[in-house]
């Protein structure tokens, strides 16, 4: 850097270069938690969809801190997590160059939303899609081969992963094509893992069987895209003085005469956002159950607490803006997460051994806000709004009888 009047640290982090658009829309898990054979067999990740944010009230219980036993209002994100469907098993063997795919076995019946992911033109492919493969499960020769593959997997593989897909039909999205990913199985022996995967082929796996209350998880996803941006927005460089010729949202000196090229560390205009990112240590505040029927009654109380017993769902009045209603299981995590609304996120178990007081703190929510997120919300439920405002025009129109048209004689 040439002589300057004031010295300052550089603008922008070099660790995230290159700042270009992500190749994939769904967050990719690049490292899995370490396997512990003493634990029971379990999944290490899950897929969810970002619905929106709200706020909660709770009492802090962290020993040795000034804020302990005080009430705190915190922002939380709601991630909708319908059950994943297991459709395949993949076995890997360890080689000198790393893991190598050894065997892949798919289930007999695969839903259309999953099959759509395998073809460019679904309209032309749907008649023949997976018709040959599913015959393996029906004839004797195919059954023998599958049995042989499962035995070989148990004998030679060192890592077992399951192929799962999300259920798009349960979500308030237009998309029909499911998101598919491989999730590593940890815990137990290789034989136990293969048996676990085989038992759950074509079966749904709920999020409550993967994560638990107060757990610290990692969120992997693609950030909100912001298009082409200049250096001031993209790298947060200092603006030049007001009277600068030909604009002031620029970098004044982009390098010395020699070497006669622009260095990669110099801030330049280009793509901002839509980058692949992994955020560590997001604390789960609640794993909520979706709207379900119990004893012949529809249960809608997944936003109630021991202190606020109002029967209400997590969906705010009028729905989550740019998303809709959350009727499935959901995970509530503290703070914000990457990506726009509707963005698919990969939730992964933490790679670290969590020992801090913050990680081990038990969370008991006193109140979850469900007022409208589209404007200045005042009412927690539709019943509360009706009790305060009385019948509105829409209620009167619903009650009014339709006029009967007289037919001519």
C-alpha cells in the first residue's frame, strides 16, 4: 500500500473469496460430526424452509451473570421442517484418496416430487421414471441381488449415508420438485446403520428424532442475493470526498504501476449476496409440533407456553409475509439465519463439544409473539381482534343470505 495519512485495517474479509454466485441453491454439508459407535444410530442433519421471524420473552438462567433471573426479549427465526422421506442408502469405503461410493440402493416406491429432481423434462419422463429399477424389488433375481448388496455394504463400508427428500406438497410453496440430499448416519456399528436405513426406506423421519430442545446446531444455506454492487456496498470501503471527479463511491488507488496488474485483494465492484455460508452455534429454543388431530380434535397450540396458555399457532395473524402459514413441525432458533424467505436450509448437528454456559442453558419461554408481521400488530389471535373490534364487513358479508333470483314464468 502506498503512503497514506491515516492507517486502518483493510475493508472486507479475504477468507470468503471469491465473492461469486453460489453453484448450488441448497446448502451443502462439507463436514459431518465425528462418529461415536457407543451412541444409538441417528441422522446428523435435516432440511428446513425459512418462514420468518418473531420475538419471544424468557427469563435468563445463566449463573454468574448480571442478567441472570431477568426477563429478556429475543428475536427468533421459525424454520418449517416437514418430515423427510428416506428413499435410498449409500455405502462408502475408505481409500487412500478418501471416500469412494461402493453401493447405492433405492427404495421400491419413490414419490413423483422426488422423481422430478432426476429429470430435466418431467412431462416426457414420468411414464418410464424408475419403472425398471422398482422391478428389482419384485422378482426373485432382483431380491437376491439387493440382499447381496446389503450384505456387502455391511462387510466393506466404513460410512453409511441415507438419501432423503423433502415433502413439497406439505409446504405453502409453488415448487413441486423436492430437495434431495445425502445425510450421514452416526452411532452404532455399520451393520446397525444399514439395518436402520433399510427399516426406514419409504418412511417419514420427523425433526424431533434428529434434534432436541436447547441443542446448538449449525445452519448451512445460501444468502439473500443482491446482484451487482459497487465497492462501497460490496466491501464497505470509505467514500471519497464530496468534490471528487467522476464519482465518489470508488477506490481511489487500485494498485501501484508495477506489478502491472490489479491484485486480487483490491476491492472491486461485482456480485454481492447469494453466497454459500455456514453459521455455527444456533440455539434451538423450541421444536414445535405441527397442527394435528388428537382424540378427534384439531390441536393448534404450538405457540402456547406455561405462562401464556392462549391456544394459538406459531403463524402470526395474516401469515408470515412472503411465506404463508406454518402447519407442519418447525424449529425455532435464536437470532437470524441466512437466506430469503422460502429458502431451503440444511440444519446440521454441531461438530464441537459444547461446554459453555450459553450452550448448556435450559430455555423456558414465557411468551411467543404472534401479532401481524405486516404493519403494527396489536392482536395475538383472531379471537382477540374480534373481541376488541367487533364484527367487520367481511364477517357481515359471510352471514348475509344470498339473494334468490326469481325465474320468469
